[in-house]
């Protein structure tokens, strides 16, 4: 396929993502579970970057490596969300709160929520696209360091998700706080490794022409803001304080919210 300029790639990706989210919005009206938008974001990002690998400029080997990184990351996360929050599960409390908040305007608000996810697909596809379009021969040492960082981050997020899911499957852990494995060092290790994952493209981008490198910062800066200030930690902690009470209050006093570190003594 002939290479396409970056703006055309992004606009085409946005149109396709918007259409995908319309389909998922219609499906959500039957399933009544907004986690479908999260699954759509993950799989949509994988599909968009997979298409970039065939249409973008840049060395083919680098395009394939970056494509593989995003596809593996997004497919793993999307499948986790699908099984943990959607498949046979009741809707997450955060989304139930949104339904109450939106009231009678719910269907329209949910439509625009899905379209916001479509825009987010394109926004987060920009860092890997920048790395893909590097015209220099692969692979610079700093790019290999970026791949190593990606491996640590994606593995860490997968382990954190698995540890929490395993803890919750035990009936005697109902209404208890998970402090096992990575959750001993951070209240949200999955969020930390999710954020760390986006730094891998920043590191790889250091080998790109300097004029483009700054665009790779879109990933960790936007994801960090969302996790720390908007949809991540604030909502999760508000819910957990309601359901876990004093045990979680103690956990908050002793354990970092984001960056993993040894717990403090009370």
C-alpha cells in the first residue's frame, strides 16, 4: 500500500474509530454496560496502529516492532477489561454513577462518551505513529531501551491485573483490600505500569528527528493526567472508601497511591 501523509492517516483513523464507536454505542444500549467503550478503545487502538504499519512511512522493521508493541499491549488490556468488567459482569460502579448523573440525557451523553473514546484512539495512536515514521535505519540503542521499558511496563500491568483478579476470586476476600504482590507497594500498580508503558514510545522517539520527538509526550502526559486526576485514582478511591471503609483508609495512610515503594509504618 502506498504511504500516506500523517494528517491523512490520522483523519482516516478518526473516521473509522468514530464509526466503530457508533456501532458499540448501539450495542451498549442493549447490554447496558459502558465498559464496552473501554474494550472498544483498546481494540480500536490496536486496529488503527496495525493499519499505520501498512500505510505509514518509515523503515518496515521499525513499523512492525512498534505495531507489535501496541497490538500486544492493547489486545491484552482489552481482553482483561472484557472478561473482568463486561463478560457476564455487572456494570462498574463508576459507570452506574455516571448514569445517575446524566439522568434523562443519558442516551445522548453516552453517545458522546463513545465518541470521546474514538478521539482518544487517534490521540494515543500519535506517539507510535511518530516512532514508526523515523526514516533512520533501525535500531538505535535508545530504541532497544524503549522496547525493554515496554516489556517491563506491560508485564508489570499484566501481573498487577492478574494478582488483583486472583485475590478477588477467593470468596473469603470479599470486601477486603488486596495487599498482595505489587499491591503491597502501590495502591494502583496497574495504573503506574499503564502510565510507564507510554514512556516507552518517548524513549524510542529520541531516535526520531528532533522536531517530532515532542509529540510522543502526548502519551504519558495525557494518560498520567487521566489516571491521577480524572477517571483513574479519584473515582476508584472514592468507590473503594465506600465499600472497604476503615481497612482501605489504613491502606491509604501506609501505601503510595501511584509510585511503588515500601509501605510506611503507622
